[in-house]
C-alpha cells in the first residue's frame, strides 16, 4: 500500500467537491429551492431598504425594490477577515498539531525510560492524519466557549434593557455550565461594572448602503471611563460606544475594523451617532 493509498483510505485527501442534484427547472420553483430558507427580514433607512437573512448559509440578501430579486451582500465579519494573519496562525497550527501527536503516540517505559511503542507505517499515518485536525479542534472549542458566553451576555443585557431603570446588568442570568464560558462572561461583567455601562440596544442589525455590507452589533451602550490609566488614558463620561464581545486572548486589528464597519453603517443611516 502506497502513502497515497493510505491518505485515501484514512480521509487525508478530499475526493473532490460533492455532487448535488441539479435544481429543478422552472423560475419560481428554482427560486424557492434557492431562497426558501431566507426567512428573516430587516428594514433600514426609514423602510426604503430591506434585507433578508439566510441562517443556513449565514448570508444577507438585499431585496431589489424594482424586481424583487435577492442580491447577496457582504457580511461585516467576512470583509474584516481579509487581513493576512498566517504569520501567527501557521506556527500556532504546527504547535498544536505537534502537541496532539505527542498525546496520540503510544509510549511505554523500558528500564525507566519512556519510549515510543513499535508502530507500523499505517498506524503512524493514522496518528499524523488524526493530529492534523488539532487546529480545527481548538478553533471549534474556542467557538463553543465564546458562543456560550455570548448567549449569556446577550440574555443578561436584554433583561437589563427591559427591566432595569438604568439599563445596567446587575447580575448575569442563565450562566452556562462550561467553566471557561463562565469566566469569559464574568470578565465582560467586570468590564461593565468598572465602566458604569448602560445599555441602549443589543444585537442590532446594521447595513451600509454605500459599501453593501450588513452585520449585527453585540450592543450599543453608554460608557464612563475607569480609573485605570492603562485602560482609559483620558477621563470621559456617557460616551456612546459600540460593544463587541471577543473571547480571544489577544487584540487584533480586525476587531477594530469590525467595529469601524458597524460605526460606518450606523453613521450612513442615522448621521453622527
């Protein structure tokens, strides 16, 4: 068995794009097949612009006012990921793959020394192919943690907007079971407490008619400066701010571009906000 055969056997090589049955003929039926899941509708610019959203493909569509056709639009998170960060991701991917291989390779202790157990070439190939997904495993894990924390924060903010006179999150509700997600949510709560955050809206849709992109802001809020000069270099009060939750361990220029894109869309529709 060749190395290529092993890769094919254990899923190391994609067999090519999946074949899908062709859409049935007929304008209306083809349209329904393509856009049947586009159920969410949002209006902007005093009702003159309508977008529909397909959750399955995570795509926004502009409704053409004259023809009724649906025209796909860019998403904010998509257009702000054009920055090349491979200089950080490639070494990290190699690191987590190496760590996973070390966990998977069977070992034994011989005369007090840890040794690798005898492996066939096929067994070693299986370990390598299993380890190559380590970076995806880590990203999926981080996404799950961030998603749980985000849901908790969204529900807590929504509750505060509806029930608290000052629109402040007094306590987090529906805390997730995942400890890392709880820590992330608590970090956000600490930031809210330290900056006297009062919420205006959460999970608000925005659309740039000029640049044809859409997205969802995590929240719009009033913020005061804290006493830590490393965080707030100059004092301020009641600053209207866009909040966007991230569970990353570092700041990225892409985050700034994302919030700037939200701000651009809001300024287009509402003027200086």
